[in-house]
C-alpha cells in the first residue's frame, strides 16, 4: 500500500501534476503542494498562489546550488528547522519576476542542466532551498521530500508552496486530506516517503570475493537512492544465520583506514571489526561513504588544521559551519534490510548509531564494545568523543607511544 502510494504520486509528478505532501505531526504538521520544476506551467503556479497561498520555493540538490552559485541567504541560519534558503532569484528574461508566467520561467530554468549562474538576477521572486543530500532519511522536511520525490522521477528539483486554510491558518492533516479530495490530487506523508526509501529493496550492483589477512570475505556494492556507492563486506550467509550476526557500521576514513593515522581510532576499529567477524565466521561491515563525520575529505583536513591550532574535533567542525557530526545511519538500516537482516549484534561505542538504527526498525540484541589503542596523538580526540559525543569509551589504560 505504501509503495503503491509513493509510486502513484511519482507518476503524477512525472505527468506534470501537483501532489500534496504532509510532514510529521510532531514537526511543523503542515502540508505543501509539490510539482516537478521541469514540468512547471504558469497555470500550475497560478493554482498554487491562488489556492495554497504560502511561500513559493524551489528545493534543489546541493549540486545544482553549487553549479548555479546559489549561496545561503544568511551566514547565520536561526530558522527553527534549519530551512536552507538561498538568495532569491529571477530569470534574466523575466519582466517583473512576480507573475505566474515569470515565476514559471524562473522555476523551469533552475531545473535546466544548461542554465548558468549568469542566467539569474539576484535578488528575485523565487526562493531556492538546498536539500540535504540524504533527503528525508536525514532531515524530514518538505525541502528534502520534494528533492527525494524528484530523484524518484529521475530529476533533481521541485517547486513547493505551503497550504493555508481560508482563514489564513495552516492547513493540518484533516484539512489537507479534504483538499486532496476536492482538488483530486495525490496525498502522501513524509513518514510514508521515508518508510518507502528505507525499505526500498535493491540487489547489489556487483559482488566479488575478497580474500584478506583475516579470511575470505564477500564485498558487495550498492547504489543508494542518492546514487552514492555504499559497501557491505560480509562473511557467512547473513540471511540463514540462526544467531543475530555481528555488524560494524563504519564511516569512511581515508586517513585512518588507508594511511593508518593515529589522529583517530578508525583504522584500528576497522581492523578489529574484520578480525572479530572472521572469528565469529558470520557478520558484516557496512562501509558508509561519509568521510570526516559527513563533511568530506577537504573539510576534514581543514578541521585538522584547526585542531592543530588548539580546537578539538567537535569545535573544529562547528567552526567550519557544520554540525559537530553530520553523519546519519539510515543507509545502514537500508543496507541491512537489503541483506535480509533485522536483528544484529552491533560493534560500536556510539549511542547515536544505536538510536538511529532502532528508529529504522533494526533490533540490536547486544552492543559489542570496540576499544582501540590510546596513542599520545589521539588521546584528546578520544576524550572528546567520550565527553562531547558521549561515546561509551574507557580510557584508563596507558598511552602507547
């Protein structure tokens, strides 16, 4: 039923229709009209502005924002939900920019892969919004829902407008369902979309045998719903295991995993996880492509420079304009479900992994600690993980030089 609703809504969008999407009752509890930017028409924009009457915005991927030089509207975003507004724009071939015809032209141009930054006037009457790469699996907002739906339609941009009631108050779920019937539009929720993406089963793109110093593993590569490559390094038949398998959710760390850096404990954790899984003869490492706590290699090295100047890893990420930890683990739940696993023993010290996997209906029957060597170079790093990120670590043992 959930899958049918989402797929029907995506087909409606591909046909140029609008749909209604409601967010969680414990969030904004609002609904938006959503359409694909490439399919926009003046008539659809006029319908939105006349009937929904909220702010007309255009969610885009980070890739589009970077290509079109769409910078954040403000350096300090104090919005309660962190909505990523950019500077407003009009297409250079518009007149006043505000008519339904002008706004449709700007919206369509934002979705055009041939558009360039110089094609837009700033400020203008259309408000682009930058979606998180991981979509609703990381941030459950209409910005991310619109881009996730666009991706399912093989596009990267949508246009949205909040729905108000006739008295000017926000339309809530019951109102939105009534309007969907009145306007004969599909109605879905962000919760349904998130659930669909999490449970969207997909075969591995490629699987190979990988002999290692710890034994013979199987390496499978999956493309997630963002098109990002995610890896599963496994041993044994996970689907047929009578006991919950031993699982390590490991975020990519080039400096630790490849170069053996002592600035962190990642490489040693990866080695230990492979060794323990080999000893158990059943289990897997989910290798998530979210380098540097999700900020990427370049920014990770910038954070290292700030740490060399006296900051800790938490402070450095914040100083660069990021959250202390930008990672998420919904993709791990998705990978586990693709491997036919719902109960696990989890190799981790990180309470966030436990909480998020449980949120995505992965049952953790046991937490298995993953302690590593404390070096002079990473003692402060590990202490920060313990005190600021609340990792379950014991650092009483001596420092190895």
